[in-house]
């Protein structure tokens, strides 16, 4: 059953990225190309409170690869901003989780500027799901 829950989490985050985030990107006053990021899920350490109330905690990383252009840095910030706003508008991913929060945003420029290498945006999320320890 845990694999099903984890799959639901990945699908919910992916749906948020494909739906809400791309809609928010369309609303910017400048053109931001839609990009489908990589989504990675792993368990993370639970707090004592989470152990007591039987909440499972997951760490999700969202990776955007942004081709180098004069607007790359702007695009990176736009992607991160859209993800944060979409999560703020839907912090339970449609009722699938208890809470999603952004824990970190990292912008990685190319190692060598103006050589056609990609930028990368890494957004880290923490997701808590209540009562999963009771599921067998």
C-alpha cells in the first residue's frame, strides 16, 4: 500500500506542476516557456510530534533544466515563483496530503557562462501525510 501512496504523491505533485504552475506561467507579463520538470520523492526524517500522531513525512525535489539564454535567470525565478504560488493556493494537493511546504529553492547557473550550458532550478518540498502507519 505504501507504493500506492507514494505514487499518488508523485502524481499529485506532477498534476500541480503541469496544471496550476503552467497556468500561472501563462499569466506572467512576459513569455515563459513551459517545461516539464523531474519530480523525485523520498522519505524524510519525522519529528517527534509526527511520530506520535502517525504522520509520514516525504521529501520531494523538483528539478527544472533551463536552456541558457539571456532570459534564463528570469525564467528560473519565474518557475520557482509559480511553484511556490501554486502550493500556497493548494497546500493539501487537493486533499491528498496534510501539508506541503517549500523548504528550499536553489538556482544553479552554468559552470561556464555564455557557452550554451543549462541552468538548473531545484525546489525542495516537505510533504506530510497523516495516519499512513496504520495502513498495511
